[in-house]
C-alpha cells in the first residue's frame, strides 16, 4: 500500500467523522492543505488518532470526501464497498421485468462522488467530485470487472461538478456506439437516450411512485405535470386510466412521450402530450378535459438555501392550482426533489396551498423509497425526494 499524506483536524472537529458523516469542511483542518488536488489523504484527529481516508480538494468548501473509515488500503476498501452496493441491488432486481436501476447511490452507499446506473447491458457513470475524477481509469476497470460488462458510458454533468471546479463530461469509457438503449421497468419499455438526456436518462428514483400511480389509475383521467418522458403517464394507462395528458416544457422530452406510448402499444386516443410551461397550462380556461388524478413532479425549485422563499411560492402556487382543478374525491400526488425543502416544510407548503384553494385535503401516503436509492443513516442529506399522495374533497 502506498504512503498517504496525513492531514490533522483542529481540536474537537472530529465529531462528524466519529458519526460516520462523509463530508469534511475546509475549516475543520489544522494543516495548510498542501495536498495534490484530488489526492487521497489519511485524516487524523488533533491527537493523531486515525479517523478515515478522504479524497481532498482544497479548492472546494467541502474539501474532504470520506471513502473509507477503515484502516488499510483505502482503494481496496472502496472496491469492497462498490461490490457490496452492487450485490445489494442483485437481491432486489433479479426478476427480468426491470433492468434499469441504480447500482451506486453516492453517499447513500457510503461512496461520495460516484453514481452508477444500469440500463440493461450499459453501465452509466457520474463522477461528481475531483477525487473520483482522478480515479476514472481505476473505477472503469473495477466496474467492468464487477458488472461483467464492456459497455460503460460516463455522463458527468450537473452543478456539483462546478463546485468542484470541474466541467461537464460525456464519453464512452468502455465500448461505443450505443447512444439509445431500450430498457424495461416492471413491464413498461423506455427508450433511454444516453446523450443529452436529464440525469442519466430516466428518473429511477420515482420507480415506486410510478407503481403506486399504476395501482390507483383505473377509470381515471390523469394529468402528468412535468412529465419528462412520460413515466407517470404510461404507468397510469397501464393501470387502466381512461386518458393521460403529459405536460413538459422540454420539446425533446415530449417527443419521447409519443415514442414511448407507441413502443408500449398505447393508442393516440389514450393520451395527449403538451410542450408547455406547467404554470401556464394549469392557468388554462377551459382545460382540455376534466382530471380526477393529478401528478406534480417538478424540477428542484430550491437548489440553494437562498432559493427557499422563491421555491415556497412556486410550490404553493402549483399545488393550489392543481387542488382547485380537482373534483371532490380527486387525488393529487405532489413531489419535491429540493433537498433545501425538507418534509415538514413541504407539508406546510401543501397546507397553505390547500387553505388558499379552500379544499379539504387528507394525506393518504408519503413517499415510497426505491430500494436502489438507499439513504445512509449517517449522511441524511441524500434523502432529498418527498411525495405526498392526497385525497382532495
């Protein structure tokens, strides 16, 4: 094992590491951070006791990302954790009705800076920290070995990389040529466009909620707001919905809705797809048709703490308009993927929307966590997604 540079913490700054939290802030270190950008360092407390191995980026405010709390070779421990994460998914996705799921959920699996999704035979990788960027060749070999694949695509995009001083990057790490892949989720087929799509191609974290919508849609007219490629719309139709309308401001996503409907055998009479801002659509008078089940799954309105007030207004308006549209006995599934808006605040926002809409509203169910998106008990920040299934009278 190579020698790793040692960095010491200031006195009384080791509590979070004793609690197995994976982030170390720049202000916690006593040293001058004379470490190569992206290198792995051994972190000790002020008395010289081993705490962890972390990837170091002196330029970032969160300048330490813990990859191992165990002594010994940190790369061997990291590989062991990667294998453990992949093995966990094997337990839950052995059935062949779903071949698109997350293999590694960053801090949720104790591996900060690494997200890995499986789309049939293709592995899609997101590297979100400088440390993982430096390990790209090593990670490619490890994933090829553990996943037994020669098709690995990197889709490293998003705001987190900017905070690390990194630019977006998309490229084949192993193999080439498969820019579109067909996957199956509980019997429904999706066309995954690797290049240019949101996230890694599909919002896998909403799988359980799509199944919930499927189980509740029989005989209903469904409105799927911020639909992306139509996952909730197709789930509703497969569950017996009379009609489903998909709304999204992204014209490419709306185009994909039509392709997905045809791929799954739904006729054009069963759905409509609108390339439109959701706020503008909900203000329409009259509506294209009456709806008795509405899904709100908007993008994150609050990406920073400074966005919270604006996000509260947006979420309130969106939910108020949806509640005003529903008949007595209608259902609303409302979601938020903004980490800055925690579950109590989100419920308070929905309360204000219900009061403004002058509707009686009951909570039927909260979010169903997908098993391939575990939340690390020691790093709760990964628990960003919230949903409320509401009965509106």
